[in-house]
C-alpha cells in the first residue's frame, strides 16, 4: 500500500486569467467645415508634379539632365 495522499476529487482551478480591458471604440472622425480650397494640395507643389527637391552638386544636375532629356536627344 502506498502512503501518498489520494488526489483531490475537486481540485481548485488554476489561476484565472485576468479579464481583458474592453477595447475602446474608435472615436468618430470629426466633421470639418473649413473651405477645402483654402488648403494647399500636393498638386500645388513642385513635389506633386514629380519635381525633385533642389539638391546641389554636379551629380544631381547630371541625374536631372538624364531624366528630363527629350526623346530626340537619345
């Protein structure tokens, strides 16, 4: 005969996981009644038209020349 204790027929459950805090709902976007024509769009800038920002140096000038070379100069 063994002297070990018999397993408990009603063991206590393992530590309960803490309940997750409820996710905060995303706030609704605010309505903005400003005049959209008062704001500058990307098309109003050189960058919006695909221009490179000004960079000094002959390497940048050569790269721009090669990018903007007309097809009849190939």
